[in-house]
């Protein structure tokens, strides 16, 4: 990321989280247009070479889809009999009980004033909500960074890393692997799952690198 400012990187990561979160919202026409518009603006400045390649493939597919095809694929994957599970508790069964995990996620949301949409009908561990929450945190961090609020930026950065490590990087790649197998080959959800998996894997690497002590 040579030449890319921290704020620019935070804003691009936030935009990526927003785009991926839109994939899992109910696909009315407004959401569809938001998705197309957001994906078209992504440039991948915060990604490595692999991530940029998968993002470009995702962007290309999104640019060529129509609403009807998108809605039908969404319904087949997420509302049909053989649906792909999109809640953390469907994948992370050992580290916490379901109740403890939901309470931990809800605690993060409450601490930073994040509220799920009224009437969404989803649990706090729903992938769309979790990705949207990280997006909000990154925007907060970028805002604090730009204004020189070092303590606030550090607190938010820590929250991003903690939430990702506790509630994203352990299960989202597994869900993406399943989604690739279930989705239409060459379709938007197959391309999206590959791009999301690469992105979250890179986010995990980012956390690990940030936690390592500097060389002596």
C-alpha cells in the first residue's frame, strides 16, 4: 500500500465491508442499485494482488447482472430448502455457547451505538449486520484519524481488531467456501464469495501483523 494514506485505506476497507454487507440484505431494487453503485467505485487500494484480482472479477460480474437474475439467485441460495447459512452461530459452535456469542456481539453493537434495522428479522450474528458494523467502526476510525484524535482512533482500531478476531475471521471464510460450491459458477455470488474470502483472510493477516512486536 505504498503511497496510500491510513485514512484512504480505512475508507476503502469501509467501502468493501459495505459492498459485501449489501449482498446479504433482502434484494429489493433499491438494495440492488446500491450494490451495483458501491461495487463500481471500489478500487482495492488496501488489497494485495490476490485480493485485487478477485475484486476485479466480482466487479466485472456485478456490472453485467440484471435485477431479476440477481434476485432469483439470492432466493435460491438464502431462502430455499438448501439454503446457505449466514449466521455466525451456525459455524462457530465450540468456543462459546450461542447465548454467550450473541450477547458478546450485542455488547459490541451497544458500546458503539450500532443498531440493526428495525424489522430486519435477523439476529445480531447475521453476516450482513456484522459486516455493516465493521464498516461503521472503520468510518469512525477514519474520522478520528483525520481530526488528530489519537486516543479515539486507537480505541476504535482496537475494537475493529477484537471484533474481527472474535466474530468474523473464524467463520466467514468457511461460509464463503460453502457459498462458492452452492452458487452458480461464474455468477455474482460465486465471485462475491471468493472476493469476500480473500478480503477477510487479508484482514486476519492484518490483525496478526499489527499484534506482532516490532523487530529488536
